[in-house]
C-alpha cells in the first residue's frame, strides 16, 4: 500500500499552506484486496507534550484513491484530536521546539470500525491494531529550531 502527496514528498518540508486549517491532498494506491476499510492518522511524535494527534479518520472506503485538499473522504468518520476537537488540526510547533516529523499513517483494516463519531485516539488505536492488514506512511518535517 502506498501513500503519497502532490504537495510534498516523503521526509521533505511540510508546505506552509497546510498549516492554516487546510489538509494537504493525499493519494492512496495498492490497497490490499483484504481491506474492508481504511483509517488515517496524522500525528506529531516529536510534540513537546508527547505524540500529538492532528487528525484521525476511519471507515474510509478501501477503493478511495485520494483525499482531496481541504476535504473529508466520503463516508469517513472523524475522531477526537489532541486539541479536543474533531477535524484537521494544522501543525504549528512552538518556536524553539526542534524538528518535528509530521506523519500521515494509513491503515488497511479487515473490517469497518464500529465506533461512534468523536471517539478518542486511544480507543481507535486499539481497534486499528486488532484489525490492520497493511500500513503506509508519509512523513513531512517542520523545523522549529531557533533561527
């Protein structure tokens, strides 16, 4: 399974445009035929407070080939981010906090997840880990070190 973006390449700088409440476009390919749904997590494992969840979606159709800029895939469900809200939370690391690796993780799952909207990440992660059949990652970087 592959996850790419037309806005940036893997391990490159995160485009400034997507730090203002707009999710970047994502392309999905080579999804396992065993997949019954997809889940997407966008997070910052380098956050000062620990792994910070910026966006989490599940029950994305396995036939989905893209997540368009500033959109939610049809039929998907959003979970609660580390900000305590649903929806895409733009990356904005505190100045002087070092390099942050913002990672989009895509999971192919063997079933749809029976979770209510606004479920918290820890509960979603348990379900993802119990049902994943494949994964893909796309990482971007924001350098918040002092200039």
